[in-house]
C-alpha cells in the first residue's frame, strides 16, 4: 500500500507551521513530514497529529553533523538519540539523515573529483568516515525501534556540493553499514535531475528503500507538471515490494493545493487497486 505524506516545509507556507497540520487533515492526506524539529512546538504538533488521526512519516536528524573530515561521531550519537526521543513523542519511526557537503571548486562537477589518485583517495577516505559514523549510530536507532534513512541529493540544480550525489554510492554505503536500522530514502526528483534511470535504480535495491520523496522535474513542483512518469514509477515500486509513504516534497503550482495534488492522488489510488 502506497500512502501520501505532505511535507509541510514545502506546502501550506501561507499558514503558521503548526496550522499546516490542519491543512493536511483538511485535504484528507493521511500523513505529513518535515525535516528539522529543534525550533518547533513539539507538544502542539503531537496534539494535532493525534487530534486528526494523522501519521508523522518522517523527521530528520538535526543538526547536520560534520562527518567527512572530522570525527564528530559523539555529536552525531547525541543528535540521533535526541531525534529518536522526539520521533517517539510524535509516533514517528523514520529519521532522515543528510551527510554534509564537501567544498567543490565552483563549476567543477562532483564526479570530476575521481580523476586523480589523490582526489580519489580523498573521497574514499571521506566515504569511509561516513560508513564508520553510520555504523556507530545505527545501533542507537535499532535499540529505539527507529530507522535511519540516508538520502542522496542532486548536485546539478539544488545541492552543488552534497557528498552522496550518486544513488550507487548511497547503496554501497548502506550495504557496507549493513544494519537493519539503516536504509535509504529514494528521492525521485533528485534522482531524475542527476541520473535518470529511475525505475531500474529504485527496484534493484528496493530492500534498502524505506521512504520515497516525490516531485516533478523541472521545478520541483507536484507530480504531473514535468517529465517523470509517476504511474509507471510507482507501479514498479509496488511490484518490487515497496509499501510505505510517498513524501510530497514539492512546491505546488496552484494556490488550491487539493487541485494540484489531484493527479498524483489518482495515480496512487490506481496503483493501490492493482494486483
Ligand atoms: Mn528529499
């Protein structure tokens, strides 16, 4: 079963943060999600979540910790513990985790940094630091009954210097960490921008995918406004065994968000009805 989850950092921005939960309920979307939580009124969020019978599908480990060149694993452990505690208050079981950015030279694409032996070794060392840090915190999440989900971001439009820019690198990191509490978020928007090849990428490693983010390319607007065929992508995800939330991480093109989301709701309903 696929279910939509509205990211309230992307939509209903004309309302106060906690009032966006009301908007989710008004549209009859079953879940919502957001990233950073430190600044928010958590008791009110928890109360409204319960009042409307919603699910908090995902929050993020916050703040972003430096892992590549310095050992801040103690700070990461503290952030993971605190996020597990917050997630428990909200009835949420999935924690998004971003690694940091590396300082690339302006205009030089990330893959160019594999050219020389020295740069390849540098990236390898940074990657190994990420693996080591994730191995150290995965047991914390596992003990709390939570999933830590690492996300790959695009480097061509939105996050020029983000470290995990390739899905295969994310997969290889997750495989090496090898913990039942460590998985990946597949963000179809980021993936389409950087790589394309959505259906093969998603289905080949579907066992690692515990959350999917959706938006269309270009513009990061609602599905149906761009080049991604969500009917075929979501059908493939379901057939490969994915069951879970589809986080709407998109900026609606219409003031009437319900109208903007009508096409993707129709697709989700159709896929859910299929065998
Ligand atoms: Mn995302």
